[in-house]
C-alpha cells in the first residue's frame, strides 16, 4: 500500500534526521560519552511504538461490536488529528529544527543524565506512535494488515537509509519539497481515514442521523474491481458514503489543504526574503 509506505517513509525520515542531528552535534561537542543515554531513550521509544501497534491490533478482539466500532472510529479520528498536526508542525519548523535541537541538547547535557534519555525518547517516540496509530487506522479501514504493515516497514527502512546518506553528505535532496508533496498526499489519505472513522461511529449510533447514502459511485468504480481496490488502499475510497462521511471528507480536505498551501506559500516567501534555502534544510552536517 503506497499510503502506508509513504507514512513510514515520511515519519521515518523525520525521526532519522532528528537522530542524525543529535548524534552529529554530540560528536562536534566531543561528548560521545552520553550517546548510550540517547540510544536508550530511542530504544524505549521504539519499544513503546511497537507495543502501541500490538495493542491496537490485538486488543479490541474481546470487545462487543458496538465497542469495537466506537474504539475504531475514535482512534481513526485521533490518528487524523495527530497526522494533521505533524504535517503542519514539520512544514513550520523544518528550517529551525537543527537550532532547536542543539539548544535542547545543550540544556540536557548541563543537567541530569535523564535529560538525554528524554530527548532521545521524544525525538523518536512521537513519530513512532503517530505512525503506529495512523497505519492501524489506514489498515483497519479496509486494507490488508500484512501488506499494510510490510509497506510501512519498507518505508521506514528506506527512510533510515536516506537519513544515513544525508547525514554523511552522500545525498542531497530538497526536504522542503519532499515534505510538502508528501504532506499533500497524506492530507488526502487522512480525509479518507476521517470518513471511515465517521462511518464507524455512525454504525455504533454515536453519530445520529445523516445515515443515508449521499450518492453511489459503484456504477463507475466497483469496490471489488482493481481500481476500487487500488483507490481503497491508497485513499480509503468509499463508493457509497453517507452524508456525514461525505461532509467530513470534503470539509477536512478543503479546509486543511487550503491552510497547508497557505502555510507553505508563506514559509517559501519568508525563506526567499532570508536568502536561498539549502537543498536539505534539516539535514545534519557531517
């Protein structure tokens, strides 16, 4: 599934670049003695992310149908909120990310050893939990669990390789452009996940009314056809959405896309006034 691959690639690259910045800065300060604490925090974050994915996958099986629908719908909407926040956060903070991380690391080094562990945990844990939750929501909305998980894993592995190449100065890519285009695609995916979450809550009678199908596109794109399966896997396409699902999907897509494009445009103008941006604005220096 391309959507899960891009989620793993984007989140993995963001986390990999952050780790690379931290490791490179500690080397520059000749403080590699605190690296074990940093890796300890990263390891804890990875473990909690894996545990989150396992709980989401196997935890709900003992619940009633209504409880499963409420849990699935609520977590889908939460996943959309987290991913939306991540998209805007990265678009607005990419240029100053290195400076902010250096400042936090300076404060942690002068403090207790636990501060380094916390920085390592926060640097990876946020992306890890977001990835686990959003991949679960995407797979739960109709995708194949094995294929979706493997796609995300491949994306993460590719991201680790890219982050290593960038940190060594062996690869230069325009990360601003990368995060802009993947952000636009994830907004489209998130709109589909939101629609699915609304449908779950309607089936559990949490959202009353608006249950009648708004229209049917099954005559144009059958959900059992290869195109229907492809669109379902990519953007959670629903051929017969209810009015609530359609309103949620359209409203989210229009509002979030407009705000995101406006933010990217404003950041681009600010970057132009400050001078040309580097090809890899958040990549650590070797």
